[in-house]
C-alpha cells in the first residue's frame, strides 16, 4: 500500500511514517514511479509503535526490541520481560523525582539555593566577597 493509504489506516501523518522509515522503524520498497509501497502488516506495526510510545518506550527502545518481538515464539513472555524492565526504570525515576522534590521543599523560603546557610552574609561563592552594595 502507498504511504497515503498507510497513513490514513494507521491514523498518523505521512511525515511521521517517513520519519519512522528514516530511522529504520518501518521499511517500504520504492516502486518504479518512486512511490513508497508498504506491506499491509505495517499498519499493525505502526499501531504497536504508537502504543509503546504511550507506555513510555522511546523510539530507540522500540527499534532495539521490535525485531526480537516480531520473531519471538511467545510475545507475551517477551513483552512481559520488557514491561518489567520498564517498570524498574520508572521506579528509579520516581525515586529520583521524590529526592528532587524533597531537596526543593527544603530550600523553600531559604533565599538563593546556591548560598549555603552557614556561609557568612556578604561572602560570595567559594569565599569570594560579594560586590560592594550587595549583601
């Protein structure tokens, strides 16, 4: 099928499909007239890409794991392993964000977050005196 029909069936733009082709996520062949021709199963693959992105997978992760998933005898097992890995990434990111939130909350009302609380007023960064007229 040509790119316009593929775009309509997949619910995305031709530019998106061209980009996916450029980065190797989809592959079409060129017809003698220069048009792109994609196999019908590309529609399902594009829907998979969209769903994987909605679940937080990057295009690089999709590209890296896509071929293996297509060839996997039991895709449910393969997908479950990928989901477990992604859950760990999400859990790590949540912990990092919670630590950041705690750090920011501790700095609320303290003034400049770059100024340590124990540094004498008027001392700049690394003991350099603040410019005259400032404190």
